[in-house]
């Protein structure tokens, strides 16, 4: 989801053999759809999606295309419209460019923004699913972020709400971000409520998005919302993120200070 102004853009780089490229200087460039008015470079930082063995899911371990690390940049888009994005990475003193990707920028997304009140909706729990976690979690093994209903904790304590379907994700990052949040909960589970929400009705993409996804106006997955004790969005992240980034979002929710990532 891209809006006019400054946007977080997370991306992975691969060589021709489909091996990931990491820990190399990288940047983004933005041009109009016709290739004119090139803007940049927008420097990108490197974020590892690795977690400890205890939290690495079979979903990720068995996916040969699972993304292991990403670059994160902030690119500027002057207004709505179609743009071309191009990544540039320095390899062995050479600058190598990716093929341009066309993206759409528009205003008026319904996704709750930093500072706004998060929608109060019920989210399924282990109890409401009568212990049949396969109905509300496509990760293998199932995670432990299904104990609390969002409607019960919203406005009472800080929380992290993650919309992600590890078993049904075209970008191959949904499993990695659930693993990252599970590891963060293992370290800081007493500081906030942790809720993992699947994206599709009955875990079937053919049936469309769940009601909770529609309530948040989400056009994609994954999405992470850090919500403070007053029920306001303190941080939000679209796409791949590291445990470090999730922890920064958690700290923003605890402080009650909005942070744009």
C-alpha cells in the first residue's frame, strides 16, 4: 500500500540463480511510469528475518523461496499515480540495477494510520475455536498468539496485532514475520498482548478476506499494528519486518507515542 508522501518500502534482492543478496549497500530509485523525473537514491538498510531455532517454523524451513532478509527504504512519491521502482546494489565495486517494477500510489486508503483509533473487532481464539487451532492458524507448528480476543484487550493494554497467513503467502514473508513476532513474545510477552490473525475465511483464499481484515481495510498481507493502551495505533508496518523492527513498534505502543515506520 503506497500513499503520496514518504512510504516504507521493503524489498528482497536475488541474483539470476535465485540466491538472495544481502548485507550489501543498496538504494531505491523512483521514476514516473514513463521513466521520467528520476528521484533518489533513497538509501536502504538491511534487516535480517532470522530467528532462533526454537522459533523457526516448519512453514519457513520447508519453503525454498522463504525470504531470509530484506532491505528497507523510505521512498518519496509526489502524488497519486503509477511509478517505477528500481533497486540498485553495490556488488564487488560494481553497481547492479534490478528490473523496474511498476507500482500504484493512491490516496484514501482505509487502513488505520498512526494516531487513529484501532477498530474494535473480535478475533478468534484457541477457546473460541475449541482448541482446533488449524481453523485459525496456517503456521506449522501453530503459534501461541491466539489466547486473547482483540475486542477484550483493546484500550486496556498495549498490544501487537499481526495479520498474516503463513501457509498462503505469495511474497514468502508471512511465515517469517510470524516467527519474528513469536520470538519477540518469548522475550517480552508480559509487556503486551500478542495476537496473530489469519487473512482468509476458513483459511481458503478462494473465499476472500476475513471480516477482521475487511474492518481494517487491508489490501495486502502481512500487516503489523502496534496499539497503545488507549486503543490508538502507535506504529504500523506493511510487508516484511524483522524482530528488531517489531520491538521498536512494541516500544512505541508502550510509550504511547506514534512512530511512522
